[in-house]
C-alpha cells in the first residue's frame, strides 16, 4: 500500500516544538555537511521528514534559519545572559565555565565544531556568522566593557573564546585538549577580565 501523504499546514500545538527542533537539527547537519551554498530548504525538510511548507512556516528564509541554528547552538541563551547580568568580579570566570561546560557535552560540541569548519570554508556562512557574533555576542560584551574602545575590547574577548574553542575541540591541541575546565577557567579568565575591564 502507498504511504499516506504527509499533512500540510500548521502542526498541532503539541507537535510544534518537536517539528521546529527537528528542522533546526536537520539544518545544522545540512549546513555542516554541505556548507551554506550547498544547502537548500527542501533538503532540510527531507532530512527533518517534514513538508517544505513547514520550514517556511517557522523560518522566513535560509539566512533566518541559519541565524536560528547559531542561536540554538548555545552561544547565547538564558544562562549566558544571566552571567552577563551578574557581578563584574565573577563575570569572566562565570562565562568561561558556562561555555566550556556546554561544549564538554558531545552534541553541542559536535554541532559547533561542524559550523565553525563550515563557516571558515564558506564566504556566505562566514558573513552570516560575523553578523550573528557582532549582534548577539560582541554587542553584549561591549555594553558592559569599561574604558576606551568597548567594541575592540569585546572583539578581543571573542577572539580569545573562539581561539580556545578551535584549539581545544577542533584541532585538539595537547595539553590544552585534555586540561580540566577548572584549570582553563583559572588561566584564561584573567585575560578576558583584562580585555573587558583593564585600563
């Protein structure tokens, strides 16, 4: 017997979250495997086992979906915002511990590693990643930075975090790759603190 056709249109309320998460998961895998230019919304729909119309229901276009994939990667979430709202003296250590603890988990680490590799090799993905980092990460660090050139200070924080991620999780450079989270927090946090609040 032929398989029943997939239902079109908006999913039932109880299925909406699952469908959106399936699309985000599929999109992250497609972008990582095929790059931005080689990924289509139809391919994402096939991988997520949903109707292509449902992708457009949740996401306006491919750039909006890529932005959502970056947002879902854990770079910016409520825990990140809570750290930024916390005491200045514990901000650098708090953020580093949050980020490293997140990426010690296999799923977020693998997704972010794949996205970093894809962004480095694709001009469009690199541009969209830059827009995301500038708007969602650097702008927040610049808003709390003290002293002159807050945007520059925020950018230096991002270089520190991205370099740490790539060296530890992408290139797996030793002994950095096997160092404990506690040791890395103690060694790296003073540098981030100096970037944000130093004279």
